[in-house]
């Protein structure tokens, strides 16, 4: 997971998601990171759409 997160940061690829498996705290952390990435991506798209209307 550490490598995947570093790759997302390095490439600024908000569309990428972590592969999740298991049923523990690490799996829960991965899901939370994916949810955070999704929220950031959605906010970024919303901001871009707003800027295009100006």
C-alpha cells in the first residue's frame, strides 16, 4: 500500500485507487484513502467546472 500511495502522490493521479483485500485496520485505511481520493477528485472537477463558467 505504501508504494501505491507514493505513486499516486508522485504522479498526482487522483483517478488511481488502491487495491484492497482483507478485513482489518489496514484494509479499512485503504478504503478511507480511496474515499479521500474520490472526494478530492470530485472537488477538483467541480472547481474546474466552476472556473469554466466564469
